[in-house]
């Protein structure tokens, strides 16, 4: 449960019928009906949280034996005491019932006997988790390393194990005329903006495609603008990252057969944030985030600035640097444009070859190949020493991008700026930057501006974009997501609890 005063009071006052009604919104919630001695009983549980073997081999056979013996009078206490499971709770507390069924308990409700409810522990918290269930492309030095797998049911189980909230809602839709792929829409009921939920449902329902291979195909089918290299939705294999996006008020999409989840609406800043930022102290996390953003800017513009300066703007080069630069380019027969393109394409070839080869071979090829080719290119006077350093630093800076999809976009962006700088120099870079910003300002993610909080400008939402604030400043969800409940927790309530503890 979210530590919000309104949510807590609602959870304490709601009836069992309201709890069941909310749970039925999720496709993994199941209700079974049995008849024992003329009394109808209901067995309710989340299929993604229970151990199916325990349910089928222990609980259901036990209930079926009662059902067969029609002459036997149903005694609730005898039913509870003879149940061959250790953890059985008899309770009337609706808050406890709501918490337990989201922890893998099965609820047994007896008709016309509202005072008799049983909670049976049939949970399996390790369901579907494999030994190698670690993230492969999104690495963290500290923090959890658990990632999603290719099974939709397992992914929903992992998510429910992480977020044991009754607000977590899952809806299923089948896509693909041939593949019949199961797709799940996940959100927090009562927190996520309903307009965003309806937009996602509408986009998915409009898909008319034969085979859905992966969530990457869904991203391309639902995106507003297919003529942009920028990712409009965040894709992640990390359980902690997707859990955070859900609690922030975003909508998440899972696809059966894919270990990646899609979340949206997203902004361009989301792709430069790392889960690791929140595991470090806020000062260290902010330093790493700023370093990452500066490295990305350097990666995009460094080589194009080199071409512009060497081709058009010699006067901006310091006198002490001009001599070494002329000397390094004295024997190079190519113009700066071809020199840069040659090195950039060499780096791209090494990247692609390293990605396609086995891990150990790929790492060796990247290191050895880069050193050998770089030294050979300089010795053969195909490029200058200074440019080799700039291109190497530019490639290194691009690796700081936390997400692969945005890293690929940055790799592509360098080439238009290089060409523009070779034609118009510094003016070409400015024109290219203006065109890029105009393009970004027009993009939307689920009808939310892609450049928010810069455009439209939202001062309050800048707190968690460039600087990672301390946790006591992260009590609000982003305004641009328009969440129904804007507070993650109330600072006043927290301070009040601290005062009460100190008084005790």
C-alpha cells in the first residue's frame, strides 16, 4: 500500500465486495465456486502468485472431498483444522484479506456466512525465477539485478512480488492474427491517469498485424511518429526500473515471449536516468547523472566541431595547439570530412562485430582491433593523432547512455552534424541543432510532450531530470503524467510519525 492518508483510510473502510471488484479488473485474478452441503463457497486468488501444484494437489482435492460427501454437515472450524496446510488464517479484517491475497494467499469465502473467511497460504514467491535471471543489457554496480524473462505469467508474478499493492491492475489483450500473442497492460488503479490507460488500450486495439515477435514490434506499431529515430517509449528488462515507472503513474505493457517491458508516457530525460542513481547518495547520483549528460552532448558534437574548426574556423584554435594540429595533418591526403567518416565507420564496424560475436571474442576484438586499426591508420597517414583521440573519446562517451535504444539514436545523430559542419561550418551545426530541437518539440509520447519539463516548461518537474534530489524531495509524482493521486507520501504525516516516536 502507498503511504498516503487517503489511500489508507479507504483501504480500512472498504468492504470485501469492493476488494473483490477491484481485484477482478486484473486478468490473473481467478474465482472458483464450489457447493458443500448446500452452502456455496468461493475460492479467490491471483494465479500469478500461487503455487499451482499446491492448489491442484492439496487445496482443491480437499474441497472436492467435502463436495462429494453431500450428507456431511459443513463445520467451518473442522474444515479449517483438517485442511492439510500449515498457514491458514480465519479473519474478518478486510485490510488483512486485501494484503494477504496480494501475497499469494487464497481466500475462501462461505456464502451467507460473512463472518467466516479463510486465508490459505498457497504462495510461491520463487515461481518461474531461474538462476540466470539477471539483466543482460542494463547493468548496475549496486542494487538488485533481477530482470524479466520471456514468460508473461512469470513477469506478472515478479511484478506482484515486488509491488504487493491492491492498486496494481493487469488487463490482458490478444494481438497478432497468426501468433495470438498475449499482451498485458499494467497500471495502478486510482493513481495512473485514466486518459493514458484508455490511449494505450486504443492504440493496442488498433493493431492489425499477423505476428507480434517482441515488445520492440509493439513500440513501432503504437508510436505516434514512425519517422523519428528517437524512442518514444521506455523499454527495460529491469524489475526495479519498471516498478518505479509504475509507481510514478506510467502505464506498462508486457508481451508474452519478450523479456522487455514498455512504459509510457516518457520524456527524453527518462532515457538518461539510471536505476543506479537512486541507490547512491543523492550527491553522488547527481554527479554521475550530470557527467552522463555532458558525455552524451560531447559524443554528439565533438567530431562535427572538429570538422568545422579544421575546415572553416582556424582562428578559434589556440596558437599553442595550432602547430601540433598542422603537423598531425601534414601527411593526411583526405579532407577532414572523409577523415572523420572513415574513423567513425571504423568504430561502428567494431561495435557491430563485437555485438554479433560471442562475448569473450567480441571483447577481445573490440580492444585489440581498435588499437591495431588506430595505430595502423595513423602510421599510414590516413588520419591524424588528434582526430583519433577525439573519435575514441566520442565513442567512449556514447557508452555512458543507460539505454541501448537511445545509445543507437546518439550514434546516428553524429553523422548529420558532421555533414552539416563540413558544408557550413559552425553555422551548419547551429542549423542542425535548431532543426533537431524543432523535431523534438513536435514529438509526443501517449499525447504527452516529449520535451517536458523543458517544453512546455515545468519548473517543479525539473527536480528529478538533471539533478537527482534526496528522497525527502521525491514525495510527488511528475505533474506531466497527470496522476490521480499526486503524492507518493505525505511529508506532514511522516514528520508527525517521527514526533510521535520521539515522544514515546
